[in-house]
């Protein structure tokens, strides 16, 4: 019997959470290492992230990607990157505004 959409999402959430735990168990220093996610544009923890082709995705975006693949919403990472473009630009603009505000104070 095929899994329901909810079961697939729940399973992917557990997998994504386990990825963070596994990464931190293997290398606790990852808790203090950050990068800018190529999908959402946010500065996120390296633990639980994955490299897909030329893109490094944070754990939250990995969850979106793997859930999307499992639900057959898309079949390659570029489709998610393209869909998230507006969110990424919005994040970059907010970081620039925050930086400008900090420089004014």
C-alpha cells in the first residue's frame, strides 16, 4: 500500500532531523559553522546540509527537496531552486537592509 502524503512528510521530517544529529555526532564543530543556503538564501548551520549538484542546501531546504522528490512534485534540484528564487531575493534584501541599519546606528 502506498504511503499517504502525511506519512511521507512525517518520514522526511524524521530523516532531516536525524541528518543534523548524525552530522553533529560525527563533527560537533559543525554546530558553529554556517553558510548561506543556495536555496533560501538564509545563513544556516552546516549540520544537516547537503550538496546537490552545485548547490548547498540547509537542512530546512533539504527537507523541502526530499519531500518534493518523494511526492513527485519535481524531479531535479533546479526546480526547487527556481521556485525559491523570490524567497532567496527577499532574504538577501532583508540582510542588506539590516546591515545598512546597523551601520547607521
